[in-house]
C-alpha cells in the first residue's frame, strides 16, 4: 500500500490539489525591518507499507517497522537505526557583521496513529555491510523523536555568501505509542542586530574573516540555487546596514590558481602553469620544500600537514585575495594526506585519509560540517613522466576539444539494479536507488537534447520496482543486462568510452580497482584505444583511493590517452544515500533542474565556468541541505576528491570560436578580435615569459611595446639586427583558445 496522505495545511493556494500538485513543501519568505520570516506549509506526505506477507515468522526490526514516510522535494533526517523522517533543508543568506536570533513557531498539529516507522540505514555503504541498523534505545523510549523540529547551523561561508543551513523536520515520532505528530505549518524568524567592530573581529564562532565577504568579483552564481534569498545585494536593498568596507588595499601578490608540487615534478607543474596562464587563469607554482622549510629535526607528517594548511589559508585569507584553486601535485609520499577518524569507530578507531581541510578556512570540530573556500585537487604522480602524461591529457582536452559536433550531445549513465534482502530473497524491488537516480538524471539530460546511453546491470531477471516502490519502465527493463552477462556490459562501456562521451556517470558498487557492476576495472582500460576524452563522475566506493600502494582506477584512467582529463571519485567507503544526492548535484551544477529550487519560481543558474573543482564543491553543499549537518555528511566532504586539475573546464556544449589577428605598427602592438566575451583574458608572451595579462573590454587593442615587461633590452632599438618572437593568446570560458604568433 502506497500513496499520498493529506495534512490539510493552512495557507495553500485556493486551487491546490494534492493529487495534482504533489506534497512538495510550499515556502514563502518576507522581510520587515530587521527580521526575515520563513513560512513553511506542508500539504501532505507519501506513505508506503512494506509489510511482507510471505514470512509471518520474521521478527526482525525490518519486519516490525515496515512503514516509510516522505515528502517530495525534501531529504531525510537519517541517524543510524533511528526513525527515518523527512527533513527539508535550505540555506538562508544572512548579512555579514550582524548577530542574529532564531525563533520557531509550530501550528496545526495532525496526529497519525498505528505508525511503525522504519529505522534509517545510515551506515549502508555502496559496499554492503549487510547489517540491519536498529537503535533499540530510541525505539523503546516513550518520547518523540527528533527533540527539535528545526535545526539551524552556525554561520558558514559558501561562495561569498554568509549562510545558515536550516533544516525543518515537520514530523516527530513516538515509537512506543506508535504515534506520528505532523506539523502542517512552521514559521522560522531570524532577527538581525549589528555587531560592534570588536565583536566582529573577536569571531567567537571561528568564521572566516569579515573582509572575505567583501570580495564579490569571483562569485560562481550557481550556489544561489540552494538559497531562499540568493540575490547578492538582498540586504542592501532591504536597507539593512551592511559590514563597512575596509580601506582600499592593493591586490595581494597571490594567484587565482596555486600549484604545490613535490620533488621531481617541477617540469610538469611549470608546463601546466604556462598552459593555464594562456588559458586565462592566473597561476603560480611553489615547491613543497619552500612551504615546509627544512628544520634541524625531520618534519613529522602531522607537522607537514599543518604547515601546508597554514600556508594555503594565509594566501586565501589575505584581503582581496583572488586565490580560489589549489592543486597538490605529487603522491602522498611527497605531499601527505591527513588522517581523520571514521564515524562510529570509537571503540576500535579506523581512519580515512583526506585532503579536504587543505581547502577550508579551518579544521572541523566534532561532527561539524565546513564548506570549502577553495576548490582543490590532486595529481598523485610520482615521476616526471607520470606527471607529464596527466598534464598532456589536461592540455589536450582544453586546447583541442573534439571537432565532432555529436560529441557534445553524448553521455552515458551506468548503474546496478540490486534486488536482495538480508536473507538473500528477491521480490523484484531494488534495495538501493542506484538505477532510479541515474534514470532521473538521464530523463533530465534527454529533456535538454542530449543522447544518453544506458549501461545497466541487474542481479534479477524480473526487476519490477525501484527502491521507492515506483515501477521500472518497460524501456529500462529492455536495456537491463543480467549479471551473468556482465561482460557484455563491459564491452558496451569500452565501446562508448572509445567513442568519447561528454560525461560518464556511475552509481553502484566500486572498489580501488574500478566498478563492480557494470564491471569496468583497471585491467579493462588497455582496451581503450581512442584519444577522444570522457569526464567521469565515479560516485561509488574507493575508485579514487590515491592513498593506497597500487594505482587506483581513477589514477589509471587519468593517465590514459582517451581516458579522463580529470574526474571525481571517493578515496574510501561511501554511503549510498549521499552518493545518490551527490551525483544528482554534479549534473545539476552544469545543467540545472535535477534538483528543485525553493520557491519553485526561483531562477536556476549553472556554476560559472564549469570547472570541475567548483562542481564538486557545489555537490558537497547540496549534501548539507539534503542530509543535514552530521558525522556522515562530514565524512563525505572528506572522502570525495577531484583526481586531477580542479580548474579543468568541462565542455558543457560545443565550444565557440575566437578569432585573433595581431601585428606591430612602429612601437604599437595592434590586436583585433572577432568578439570579446565576458571574462575573456588576453596575454602576450615572449618565449616562456608572460609579458602582459589583461581583461579586454573591446575587440580592438593598441598596446605600446613599452608596457610589455621583460622584453629584451634592445627590443625597441630600430637599429637592432635580431628579430624577437611574440605570441598572443586570447581565451574565454566556453570558447576554443585563439592564438597569433609574430616576429618583430
């Protein structure tokens, strides 16, 4: 038995019909004086009864608590073994330089009796543990769970916004009484009061420094999709006194992109730096030895990690700092990772490795979730040759994208339909949402005009329902490959990779050596014989384990001609629910609409420039609003990495063409361009030296040669006999690089 149940909330539109409009929450936002008000109306909820009638002797918690409740457009309050209940999360922008008070008002209580709410399987991994999670203490306690209907985080930095993460849980459950309380209308008010300058500086909550919020020149737009009030000047327009700007300061000598490289990797790092500068990204390189600075005693791994963090945070935290991207160029034997204790392992501690806190303004405390202020990545190369192969792959992808127009409309989704309960029985219903997640993404991308190939494997010959109880469509059933025929799926994947795909996304089981179903392992990669690249979203367990002895799947495919120029993958075991949310957000970052916005009428924006590091940070921000602030969300922040270059710009569509002509007339460099797109960058080079970098505002430039730094001393001497080369590069997001070379 499944269906929608009405809560008869107040404040719904007059023509509202639950069956027609669904149970998505309806939220309104208003502001008066210094108080912002969020009004939530919850029209109804979905209810499913998963009682099995074929095993009356089953006395497990799974059988005793078969009821599932949910609300469209929300996530879940999901604590291991405790009742699984809906939770609606979103960010609220709040003004820097202000303190705040939050007040909660709950109205219109509805009661539902004889409810047996299923326990959350929070620890369920893509690598199945198979153990049922059941918190007996919660289920035998005569009290309502959760204790708080609304949970509000401390202020967070997110892409230049100061935000609160607000989770509203309209349901509370008493398992002893089998009673569900549903609050149909909830109001959250946030009242602001200006802070004194001394209080701002004291920063008791350990927020980022206030001047970090003043720089709005590098915002990425798409993160506003997660906010109730995304407009950057929202509070100025409400006449709220804002944080006063500091006195004008000069731009620090800090790049936009910093490459920290290990021993033997200066050559590949410098080659990547030169390319990125030509591509328009201001880039600097620094050897790790310069950061660590040799001391009398050997530097421990923990001390090395602390010094690298301190160096990066100092560069990013400087007033008006443009630093947004950091690449760690070297394996963990050269540039160490940090060890963090895995949730739920206090009795016998286990540790996961992470680079995550190199990219935050400080370390997280306890279960705290911090959003990054830098997009980071790692190329875990050991030798010059390994590093050079990866850099060549990155340059080839950005400089010479495929000329075939069909490439920019091709994608592949891969997933596993797994049907088996804890006793090994099959009933035609999927255990996890792997397949439904990828089909949701596929439908969205097809609606955008993409050709999206399916590569699906099933462990049952009779798949009937997705994990949420909705039927598997006939077309999907036709494309399912039975598990014993999995080599057919591998062959199909290899063929699609050789053809070249804009994106290949996977949900299912994985390990250090690759995907389990559909199978794609490191041993299969030698069958890739085409140079056409594919970007991978490998969202599963451990396919990005660059911290192990042998090269992992992500490292192997990164260095492969025709593999991935960069990709996103996990270093450790990962949670199934959060993985499903993460891959949806990765696609939503480039092609918005996979994830709903609130209010529904809010415009959706992609993440600017489509850089893979920003795309991953966007997905991590979504985890916080879909799954809450807790240890498992924190762990997903820590274990997912960009394996490769965080500034890699994914081609979201066929690149546009730039044309460039340059000549020298007397002592003036004349440059003509066919167009001047937003965020275009022009640079002038003499051999390997960048003489000038500028952001043009028109299509014709006249540049006096005297403005070009580091030209040879006699370059402007009319009697000289030697000619000198100049190279001019013109780039813009979404465009092929244009270049012109001349001698004078």
